[in-house]
C-alpha cells in the first residue's frame, strides 16, 4: 500500500473539517456506523457523542493505564478511581491510517455521510442535555489537531457558561503536524496554556521509523517529527502526557531500538518515560478485516517490546518514582497542579 503524504493529506482534511467563518467543526455522528458495534452504551448527544469508560487495569502482564483517570481526578479533586466515565466527541478526519485504529476508516475521511457541522455551543448544549453528564469531555478523533481551534473554542464556551472549574477537558494528538503554531492565534495559545482543567495526550506511533511507518502508513522520516512536536508542546507548559503503540513487524534490533526511544524521551525530559503509557493494541470490529499475518505477528511482537520497556524503566527509575501518580510526575515545561 502506498505511503501517505502526511502534509498534503493534513491540509486537505483540515480544509474539509473546519468552517472558520461560522466557527463550526465536522463532528462524527455514530448512528449506523461500524463503530457502534463496539460501544458499550448507545451513542448519545443525538448520535454525535459516546460515553467511554476509561479503565485503569488491563490484561494480566500489561501495565495499567492511569490516563486520563489520574489527571482528571486530580484536577477535579475527585478521589482516586479505577474507572472514569467520560463524554467523547470525535472530529471526522485523520491524516494517518493506523491499521489497529478502532475507528473505521470511513469515519476518518471527512465523510459527510457520517458527520455534520457543529459549533462548540451546539456541542456543549448536547452534552448538557443529558440527565447525568460525565465530569470529563474528551476531544478525540480522528486527529483533533487538524483543527486545533477546537480546543480553545471549547474552552471559551465552557468558561462563558461558568463550567470551567467543574468539567475536565482532555484532547488527543497524533503528533503529525504543527497546526498548533501555524493556525492558532497568540490569544488561543494563551487560553490553552492557562486553562487549568485541561490535559493533552500525544501518541507516539512506534519506537523506530520502521514500526512508525508500519503502524501509520506515513513516511518513515516523520517518525523524527514526533519528538520535535512533543518538545515544542512541552515548552508551552500544557499538562502533557504520552501514549506509545509498540506494535512492530520485525523484532530485529528491538532491544536497542526501544532503549534508544526511551533515550529520546529523556532528551526531552528526564521523567517523560514516566508520563508515557504503552497502549496494548486490541482487536476491535473495524480492525478484523485489516489483519494479515504480518499484523498478527506485530500483535505478538508488542509483548516483546513491552518487556524491554519495563526492564528499562526499572533500570532507569527508582521504585518510588515508578509508583508515583502520573499526574504528579514533574516535567520541566509542565504545570504541576497542587
């Protein structure tokens, strides 16, 4: 399959996914989509939203995932929890085609059959119309940062309604473009960096250029761009976290490459590996038709990469550091809430 021209596709999907004049965004509607089959609750918010239960504990042998549970609980002064109920909205485009993505590719191409234009005001109205809205809103995708205005527009709307202190806002980023700096105003960025109840998770798609390109279908050289983009975001002071997917088609050099990846994280910040969570790739309905022998092997290989990851963290950090609440792990550019 041909590799994706990331910059060209990003530009095209951005143009199809945001209406700047009317401050509208193209948001996925889940009704009659393949993604509906994997939902534990029916779509809500007139089909434009879904409830997600973030669960800390994973399969035996795989590390627990404290995101976004711990940052949200800390920000909202909630007691520690093993599960967090969140309201998810998805923008309707993504510039990469990760083979393991739980979102059908038909929902990633600015497809008007499965999406419609909504303003932040309409999104919040739909959210508030529920009888028991969750305390957290997750701006997911797709790739939300194709339309980086989404985050400050939502913040402004929440602030205008006096909801800034009671709702935690979380957004995803696949580290593919510089639109945060290219399209946002200084005022937008100031709002984002000063907004207290906000956290952002950036996903590294692989631990070397080969696994990155295999996972995303993007050009291998863009693997390096992820570190630059993360470093630039880190410098803003946003409360940042990271995921990494470690599926790989080859185990050759896997020990050295995982170590080198952790080295790269520590060049950005010594403690960044402790704010980075390996995600286990699981098989959701849309993924089944994408599987072949190489991808099935990649599912097995992720466990080998995980073993290296865990041993490296044990070698590099004390047990006390590794047991720390992820929201309390200090990063030099990040705001640590007290």
